[in-house]
């Protein structure tokens, strides 16, 4: 790795531990659930999941798990 790239790598490590700098606007995740795979989407501050539990509730174990993984980068539903 050249020195320029090494400096960028060090800066990236600092950024990686500072999640508040990152605000996820949208993403699509293929989630390998216990029983079935699920497609989870996050767009404009809202979650969507194709599992049965999500319908009418607006969150489920899949969206909640992703909120935990993305902590600091997406606003949790419970915090709105
Ligand atoms: Zn789900």
C-alpha cells in the first residue's frame, strides 16, 4: 500500500468509528431469516419488510436487527 493510500486508510478507520457522520438515506438488504429469506428496505426514513409480521406493524425482527446493526446511521422507529 502506498503512503497516500495508507493515510486514507487511517482516516477511514477514524470515520468508521464515528457513525454519526453517516446518514443512510436508502438501502436494500437480503435478510437470511430463521425460516425464510426476506427483503428489507429502508427509504426516506421508513422501513419495509416482506415478512408477515411487518404488515400493519411497520417493524419486525428483521428491521429491528438492522436498526441495531446500523445504530447511529439510521433513526430508530422507537426514537421518532
Ligand atoms: Zn421482517
